[in-house]
């Protein structure tokens, strides 16, 4: 697949990168839904949540959550709380078919989310 996220990983298009390891990349969303809105993505192609293979991807998912915690602390939103969201499929609101986690914070989140 060749998604916009693949192009960001390959540095074919620019992004405001806030965190990077060998397997995870995080950057600011270009259409933020909260004062802090960062996308955390794996550097390998996994189209959606239902394509996750438990034992094969467990460590990678752990790295994504570790990244979220570190970024939340760096952004100053860890203490008051934040939201992590992974959309899956059309009805779930997924727009880019490359697994990604939204880190949202800096304001009071509402429930239900919509």
C-alpha cells in the first residue's frame, strides 16, 4: 500500500514529527480535533485494527502505547488526562488505511464521542 502515512514515513511529504523510533512515528494531525492531536503510527503496513496479529504485533502495539505515554508527558497533558483512539473501517471513521492511534488532549473530552 502507498498511503499518505507511508509517504510521511518515507519522507516523501513533510510532517511535524514529534517522536520517532525504529518502529514507530508520531506527528501532529493537520486537522486537529483538540489542542493536542498527534497521530502515532507503526512504520510497517498494517491496514486496520482487524489486521493486527496478536503475537506478531504485540510488541509493536506496546511501543505505540509507550510512545503515547511519553508524548502525553512531553506535551503536558498526562496529568489531566487524554484520549487514545483507533478507528477501524468505514463505519468506525477510519480515513487512512494504515493503522494509527490518535492522541487527543488539552481539553475536556466528551462522552459519547460521536
